[in-house]
C-alpha cells in the first residue's frame, strides 16, 4: 500500500542539508564570540520585559533561569529584510569533476548555511538557480513550509548530475534583477564563467541589479590552487572544457605565468567595476570553508540595517 504524504511531509524528508547548515552556523557563531567580533549579535538587538497576554514564543528562558524574570528577545530582524540566494548551476561549477568538494556543492552548502542564519534572524529568503536559463525561482518568504521547501530544493540540486548546457550568466542576472522584489539583498554564487564571456555585458547585468535598488554580494566561487594558481605537477595534462567539451593537451608549468596574468587581470577588472557599483565582491575558495561567506553576509546586513 502506497502512503500519500502531504507536501509538508514530503519536504521534511530532506533534512541532511538543514542539519549541516545548523552545525555550520552554530560553530561559526561560537567562533565569532571568541574573536574580535565579540558582542556582534546575530540573533537579537536587545531584551524587553514580557507583557502579560502576548505570545511566549520569543521569551528568553535561559535569562529567566538566571533572573526569574520574563524577558522577550527584541529582533532587529523585524525590519523584514529580503534575501534572494542565486546559484549558478552551469557545467563549470562542477569542477573538480571527480571530487565531492566541487564548486556547486560548496555553493549549495553555503546557501544552506545562509538560509539557516537568515531564518534565525527572521529574514525572508528566496532561491534562484540557473545555467543557460533560470531553472528555479522561489520568491523570498519566511514561513516554515517555504523554508523546508527551499531545503528540499537545495537537497535535490545537490543530487542532480552535471548539466550539458552552456552558461548564460548575463541573461540570468537580468532576469533576477527584474523578478526580485526591489531593495532586496541578492547573494550570488558563481564562478562568473559564461559562454558569452563579454565583461561589458556582465557589468551591465550587475549594474541592472543595482539600478533596481538591490544590495548585492557576489561570491566568486573558485578552487584557487587549481583554477587560479594552476598548481599541477610538471607534466602534460589533458584539460577539458566542462561546458563545451573542448580539449587541450598542455604542460601547466609552461603556461602558468601567462595564464595567471590573464586571469588576474580579468578578476581585477571585475573587482574594480563591482567597487564602482558598490557591489561586494568576495572570493570564496571552496577549500577554505564557509566562514568567509557567513561573515561577509553579516557585515553587509549590518550596514543595511544601520542606514
């Protein structure tokens, strides 16, 4: 006999990413309180006395145990900040292809950690996934069913095989700019490699996001030792373009210097233009964990709430 589950029950079957996200965020917050950022609250702004008859949902029971008085957590997050998480699912994001620790997995897990952090701060969260077109678009909401559905979408995304399509980063960002509620925080995970690698078009798409009043963080996902430093043994390799299938045989040491110069120049140009548009550009090395992502988000959010 086949059991029919409600949508909410089906969604709750996907929990591994949510568990990982909770562990990552709790570990990060613990680390922050031991760091120079001590005192930077990520949950609430202040306490106030509990008023008889109101909801007990936000009572700080730990504080009650110490003071025997009822206090309620007062959230800065009641400002209803909206955040749209945008994940590039193009073929190049599956590098390195023979490793579980690739750029797409890093992006999914980092987005899951941000989802948990946003949830604890009572911010609305949405999700966009794209490769050659926008595949998934969930507008920002806060209710639990929406959050569970987001986790399920991220879990399914993690299980999907590498797509065969080429990337259309520019078109996807223009669509995100138009569809996302104005004055949102748009958080992008992408290696910024596109089939049409025209930087001026990319800059136009980023400018479109800012023109529509969005705050933007671009997490430039890279595996630095291989993609930037070209750190390989001194022997010939066959390199395969994950999006076009084109192959080239070369000894990396022979081209390392010129390759790094071109890549560094491209990245520098993107950083300069992002600075001009007041977009936060953050290198997210997939070998260095999620702390950079979470801290960059918190700093950006703190600036937004103080305006």
